[in-house]
């Protein structure tokens, strides 16, 4: 219904000049065919900011039926990804129109009128193009360099993919955002080729070019965050009154819950640590103990009253986890923060599978596990709470969520919705719409508690025994003039190699930038992610970016 018989239908695009001349000069040989010059979207920066900018594609029949595309026609191009999609209504403009008089045979008799096309508006963004370019380069080089790090078993780190997020610490505006591997949006101009589309969707994990380059891993991928989540667990313990900022707990090499042993990453006793010290040394048992105490308290509360206030999920939500943040990019994932209600619902969906495996599997460990899940899989156990406390188990977060939460810590406690677009300007330079930072709420932690968390993050890099310090020393970063606060993370996702994290901000005393790096199967956070973050900070502060060398051993 949206196709006009008088609207030209493309039969060839990007036609050579000699063909255009031949058609124009010999119209008698090509009746009904006309060579027409059309505007074409160009992407002069190639792959730079591809996941931010997005790409265009022909409007689908399904979209044509939507009211927002009432003025669109078959063959029109629309944004399919990135800000091309989010800001389509501003960027599209209006088509020109010719009003024609035709006879009964549809032959044009005269032109009655014409409406000139109107160009689309311009979008001003918060992206620093130079830093975006450097962030992408550093991310790729850092991932490739980490593949030269040899693991304890003699194999090398696979480091298959990753992302980096740079936010303005003051209001979470996006300064740079990179996802690797990436793609070239120019390949979509005039229609993407089958070969390129096949490469983009190659699922062969043995190939270096696999792992879906179209995926914006910073917002569309959710992973266990590992130890970068300990800021949330610490804040939840303070909120629940389990500890104060200076309360100390032991940090042994292992810790027991019933007959189950949970191990620390360090096989030596670290002594007694307060919250800042537990963050500095990434002490797992400190957070295990807090989670176990809260689990006992909440279980008793549930048994006594039939209701329970689950502190960690609530605090995690206030930190921006388990929900979308509203960034002006499509397809943002919410991640996952497990709770008692979540466990019950998940078990209800999967109970039949557990019970079926409990009957069909041969005798052994797998059969016993599924039999247990079949019977009691809906229970929220102490081990679930303990695993969640260090960002493991069923906790899933996006790199963007981690970055937004660290921006809130850095700026004094306000969580903002990350944003790219700043204003829309028309062809005459008039502002059509302006976008202001959007506060989403305050972190549920008082001044003393936030100061303890910030002190711990500072010591991760600035203290001689901080887990992130070696990566910055190896990069020759000037910590004496630009102090950095951060947190290493090493998230297990068996049977895969651990995922590497580093979440940070700088300068630590007057934060300007937040940098979060995540590398899939990159091993330890101090090995792979922190060296990348150190060099992104060098680029952000206009310092010499040092080349990568084989990273230090993992200390988280």
C-alpha cells in the first residue's frame, strides 16, 4: 500500500560513470530507465565508533506497518543500529516530492509542482573522537598482546573479545566506547554483501575473526563481574549494619560454609582487614563472611515473618545493576541480579529438565546434582549468597553498568543514565532539542561508607600491595601526578578461561574519567584488563601511550 507506480525502483546502484552516460545519451534504447544521483551515507572514519554510530538498512515490511514510519516507503533506508537507529527521526529528513499529471495509461503529461527535500538534522555527541580512536586501538592491541601470556598449564590466554567504556565521571556521559572485534559500517552502504554478512555472523570460535563483530559487548553482553562487584557487596553490608567502615575481619586462604570450602585467590593468610583493605587485597573470605551473615539473618526473618528484605539485590539495583540504564543506544541488556524470588522462578522454568536428567543420566556426580536440583532447586542457599558476594554464581552485568556504578562512586554518590547525544541542531544551526544528564538516584551508602569504598579502590592501584598496581607500573604511568582508583576482577565461567575485568577512575582525588575494561577469556584482571585501562588513561590525559609487553602474573 506504500508503493507508488510513479516512484522509481532501483535496479542497479553505484553504477560506473560510463554506464550512466550511455543510458542518458541513448534513452531510446532504455525506455523507462533513468540515471539518478542520490545522497549516500558515508562513514569517513571507517571502523572507528562503529558500534556507536551503527549503520543503515532498507526498511522492513514490519516497520512499514508501524505508525512512526507512516511517511516512509518501500526502499527507504533507516537506522538499524547505534545512534543511527536511536535518532532516526531527527537524522532522516524529508523526501522531495514531484506532483505529476498522468493520462489513463500512466504516462506523465506535465509536472504540476515540486517540493524540495529537507536534509536531516545534525546530532552533537559527547564522544571524543581522538580518544575513541585510541581506545579502540589500545583495546585491540591489548587483547592481542595478552594472547602471548602463558598460563600455568602451559597454554596461552585465548582472549577472544572485549570492550572498553570511558565515561565522564561527573555525569556518566559517554566519552568513548569500544567493542572488539568490530566492523565497518561502510560495508552496509548500498546493501551488505553476502560474504561480509557471513563473516559478521561466523560462529566458529577457533577463528580469530569470529565472535560476532556486530555485537556491542559494552551494552549487549552480560558477564559475571567477579571482584569488581565487591563494591556493591561492601555497600550492602554497610547498609545492613553488618560492619562499619573500620570493622575488621580475618582473610584466611580458605573459608568454610558447612562442609563446603571456599578458597581465597591467595594461599597465604592476609591477617585482619577492614573494608578498604579487603578491596585493596581483593579478599574473598571477607565478603564470604558478610554474605553468610546476611543470608542467616534473612533466612530467620523469612521463617519468622514470611517476608524478607534482601539487601544485596536491593543495593545492587540502586547501583544500576539488574536493570537497563537507558543509554541512547538500542539493545541494552539488563544483566541479572539473583535473589530468592529469581531462584524460585528459574527453578520453576527448569525443573522438568533437572528431573529428566536425574532419571536419564548414568550414576555419578552429574546425576546427583540434577536430582538435588529436581528436589530443592528452588531454595536460595547460603552458597548462592556467598557466590553472589564476589560477583560469581548467577550475577551477570554489562561493562556499561559497571562503568556507571563506578562513576557514581567517583562523583560522590549520584547514579546517572549514560548518554551519547547532547543536542540536535537543524540545517540553520538552531537547536531542535537538547539532552541533559539524567540522575537515576543516589547510592544507598553514607559519607563514611563511601569514603571507605573510595579509599579501598585508591589503594588497589596506589598501595604497594594493591592488586592493580603492577599493571600501571609496567605501563610507566605517572601515579605520583595522576593517582588512579580501581578494582581488578577475575570472573570464572567454567569450563572457559576466566574473564578479565578492571574498573577504575582517575584522578582518584578529583575524578574526571571512568575506564572499565572487560576481556572475554582474558585470564586475570591484573594480567589483561588493567594494562589496557592504564594505556587508555594515558591517551585520555594526553600522555605517551606505552607499548604492551607480556603482562604481570595474575594477583586477583
